[in-house]
């Protein structure tokens, strides 16, 4: 496994262990809404929220996505650009969530998890390896990465706009995908320029 992907996995699992096994209060590192009454937004939360998870299943799904999509991306573009890509996905996921959620009247709740970063990696994987087949977990069928990206984005958009599945930051997932798209475009334009 490439080094940055491995470090991100260890960091997420380690912080989960600190939070749940040792009972350390890490609530100040969640992404709190702007102007929220219950908690206070602080700038570092734009990154730290992505290392916190609401349970073992939440952590497991995000770390599976990180390893499946992140490893080939890191091998393809290099460790430093990959880290920039991942952190841009995390940041844009937070930014879109903070800006869009109150505009459409969704409840102002603290947010946590690496799903925005993982969603951005999924998009980057689909752009870099569009014809690579990915085996879905449920249902267990193979699908080309490019179609998986489109299907995932469509589902997230429908769920975000419908208000179904409250408590899941669908706009953060879409924001992570936006960050992935912007960074892949940035790297492609740098490769084309003399």
C-alpha cells in the first residue's frame, strides 16, 4: 500500500481508537455549522472532521473506499499530489456542506467522517481509470468506474435534494467530488502545459 494512503488509514483508525476506546472527547474537532448555537465553528474543523467517525461501520466503509480508490490514485499521480488531492476533497466537502446545507434549510448539525474525501477519491478514480471494473458490495455486481461515479453522484444529489436519509451529509459527499474534479483538472492542465 502506498505511504500516504497507509498513513491516512492509520491516522483515521488511531483517532477512532482514541475517541471510542479511550473515551477522549473530540467534539471540538467535528465540523460545526457556521453560527451554530450548540457548538462553535473553528477553522481547523475544515480538516479535522474528516478523521472522526460515528462508529465502526462508518469508519470501515470510509477506510475501504480510501484503500480501494486511494492506492491506485497515489501510485498513478505520486504521493504529494495525491495528498493534495485528498485534502482538497476534504476541504471542498466541508465548504460545500457549510454553505449549501443552511441555504436549503437542512438542520445545522455537526459533521464528521472521511466520506467527503472518499467521494472525491471515487471521482478521481473514475476519471483516471474510467474503464476499470469495480465490484459493488450491494448488490455484488461489477461496474465500470465511470458509471459508478455517475450513479453515485446521481444518488447523492437525489438524496441531498429530497431530504431523505437525514443525518448524512450528502452535500459534503458532492462537495468532495467537486474537489476531486477540480484537482484532477488542475493536474491534467499542468501536465499539458510546456
